């Protein structure tokens, strides 16, 4: 769940989702804005990856060629919880902000 396993792709692991969230936190943001941004960036990256990695008709798609899937909201919240427990983010005046070490 936190780390990828043979049953959980790396783009779905909480640590990966958390890293993506930290990249998006260049300024304090509301939960809804952060949710919209991660959905948008994953959709854009997935479309770009799918275009680059179109396999021939006889080839099986590799894990690199799979489009990134959108994260369900509960998984997004779990990633935020993990970042909060690690001390990487905090809630201040209704906005999530990155904690600088």
C-alpha cells in the first residue's frame, strides 16, 4: 500500500502519489485544488506516455507503456495522511502547505 508490490503498481503506491503531491505544492493550496491538479497532471502524463509507447500489434504493452491511472479520492486522502504523518505537509488556514526542513 505504501510501497509498490507485485500486486500494486508503482504509480498507485502511496509514496508515489505523495511525491507527486509534494511536487504540486509549490504554494499553499486547498484540498480541492490539489485534487484537481493531480487528476489533471496524471491525465496529461498518461496521454503523453500512451502516445510515446504505442506497441506494435504483436507486442504486449509493457508496464512503462501503460497510461498512468487516476487516483481515487480515498487513495489521495491516504497519501495526504501519509505526508502529514511524515511531517512533510501541514494544514494552515484551510490550505495545505509543504513543510520546509
